[in-house]
C-alpha cells in the first residue's frame, strides 16, 4: 500500500493539462452573436498490434511522464488498458486487467495517477451479490494489482431493491471517473434508476459526494450539502434526463450540468453553496419533463438533454454540450428519440456567463469524452479497420457572426434533415414483414456482452410463447450468437451488413423493446444493464398497453 496512493506527487504532472483551447478567444468575440469555431489542427493515425473497438471505451485520459505526453484508453472487450505515446504517435503498451477479465460484465472506468497507481472502477450492476468488497482497486503500469478498497456509508441504491441503501454501491457507473488529487467525486443517483424526486428524498440520496483515497483500505462516503433548485415531485423524467455531468475546476470547486436543468451550477465542495450560469441568449430550449408517467421511457424526445461538460483551465472557459428536442408532435417513447445529429455547444466564461454558442461539427466526437492536453481537445475516431484509430487534435475559438449568419445558425436545427430518422426503422420493419400490433425486441452489436447474452437466452428459452404472443426478435449479424443462428423460427429475424447498427447508431446501445403498429413504432424502451433481467416484466407491460 506504500505506493498505492501517492496522489499528491502526480498532481504536478497533471496540472499542465488544460481543457479545449480557446487561444483565439477574447472579449471582442463574446456576445449575443458570437459562435465557436472548431479547428482541426492535427490527425494522428495509431497502428495497433491487435484489434480494438474504440466505441467500447468509457474513459480516455492524457498525462505526462518523463517529458512525454501519453493518452490512456480503455478496452472493455479485452479487459485491458492501452497506452499511446502522443508525441511520437505510436502504441506503447497493453496493460492487462485480470480481475475485470474474470467477470462476466467487463465494463470499467479508470484514472491514471502515476506509474505505480492506476485506479480502476468496475461497473458491477449485473454482478449480483457483489457490494463493497474490492470494488475499487488499483494496479501499476504493468497491470499488477497493488491495492483494493471497501466503500462504506455508501448511499447508492436501486429503486426496486427494498434494502438498506448503505449496503448498495456504485451501480451502472457509465461516466468517466472524476478525481481531483486523492478525492474521487461521485453522483450517488444511479444512471437509469427509475427513481422519482420523491424516491430520492425518501431514501435521502444526495446529489453529490466524494471518497477520500487517503491510504486506507476502508473509504467513507462524504456528502456534499448541495441542493439544486427545488424540483416538483409530480414531474417525471426519462432515463436519459437523470444524468448529472461533473467537471472539476479546482480542489474545492465542482461544476455540474444536470441533463434536465437549464443552468450550469458552480458548487463549493465544502459548503454545497452554488451559483448558476447566465443563459441569456441561449437558442436551444430548456429541458422539459415527461408529459405522463405511465411507463418511464429511456428517452424524452420532446426535451433538450444537456450532456458533456469540459473545462479549459488555460482560459477558464467551460464548454457544455446538449442534444436538441425532436418533433414536438410526437409523444415520449416514440422513435423521435433518434434525434437528428445536431448537438448544441455553449461557451461560458469564468463567471458562467454564456459568451458563444454553435452546432458541433459531425467530425468532432463526444464518445469517448474529449480529453484535454496542453490546451487542446483530443478526440478518438475509428473507421472500419479495427487495427488502427485516429487521434484528432482540435482547438476552439470564438468568432463574431453577422446578424444574417447568426439567424441561419440559430434556425438550422429545424431546417435540416436527420442523417438517421425513425423512417429508416419503419422501412426495415416493413421489409422484414413484421405484422402489426406486436412487440419487437432489437439486439445490436453495441449491447453490453451480458445484456446481449441474457436477452438472447431469454428469447430462446421462451420461444414458443414468443411465437404465440407475436413477439419478434430482430438481431444483427454481428450480435446474433451461433445458437441463435441455428434456430429456425419466423419470429427470429437476423439483419445482415450492419444495417441494424447503422439505423440505431449510438442512440440505442442495448437491447430494446418496441411496439410496432404495422406503420410505425409507437413506443420504445431501452433495457439498461441494471434492468435487462426485468425484460419479462417490461414485455408484459408493453403487451398490456397493446390490449388497451
């Protein structure tokens, strides 16, 4: 344990990294008609000695060691880390994660401190029976485990589990780890928990908290007394609206972007007091709750959803990203959840005043989350060849627009055609001759391995009932297991050439249930990893709604 938590030494190395560069930004380019210019400065192609799925990575991190800049990536498919030399544009090493490899659900995030300490946080939402013991652990750069931790006084809870919340732990942890020094900041509310504001208050689940990794095996949760603007308990939100995005500005200040709140919050870690952003002039609308709460869908297509949040320490600028609402005439759960590829981005100054806004260019990727090094944004891009990927280095500048240019930018999301629309899904289902008034289970390649296996095995185990009740399974050629391919059934439909993945894109990355009326999909619910085992219950709810 001696080298396990030598965090302070590493902070000096990390402090040189800022956020996205705004080197050209200044006061004369800030105001109601200022926009953000994304300038691609360099693309580095990295060749690997193995295949790597860049999309199956939740965390990327940049750091310096011996005057060299590195990027560290996760590889969930092979349970390892991949280190890249950024200065020379080459692969350095693969770091194995034996403990992750032994699990059946290889989802994890990480944080590099130094060569002796890389902290690993697995997501154990489907590893039933695992709670505190050895959840959080650390390795050195060779992959040798050198420490593990127990989490105590943890407030994490799942909505359907009737048990003391102190016995639960990090469920469905799908965001990059947020560490400042030896402090791990967390959002105690699990992603896609299904909890209402009343449930949150009943279980006294805080919005924010942290664990101090101070060299002890037992870690104790510390609550931050942060209480955002009062929410109405009668308002309900979709799963995607429950997210909270954390960005660390300094050891005592946290910036938070709630998916369903219009303002950014700058929070004092010690007191919980916060200030809110000035959103004057923002042209993307405020988030809105669901119109009803009969079944909580994965998406609320009628609402703006605020997402990634990144901070540039060199300029004190913050950048906030959000997806646009879809057609206002469609109800929650409709496939209007497949939003057009329009992502709003706003730039904020050190006082959280909105100073510029733009539409993100399609080539600038938000997954994995952009990483920050020497005042530049680093994003990962991968084409069809899995033995290589590209590192894109981008800077951001604010630029004033003429009034006509600004109006064109402001109105463009309502005047452009989506790259992938719900009509593509409808066309596919018609081509497959799926009858009307039935439930369709879709399984595509991006699904978590456990979720894919569970959904497939569930359908095959209940195949006779699925055929009687008019339930169809639509799988892709990449996601179909050998066992599924050998079963002959009119209710099992396998789509080739990656078409299903192309249609669903990144919007549905797990098994999903859809109601098909013969003309269009009228309801959609994605099964998150921590709820995939409830597929039978959700299927019954969908079938009941068909009979109503």
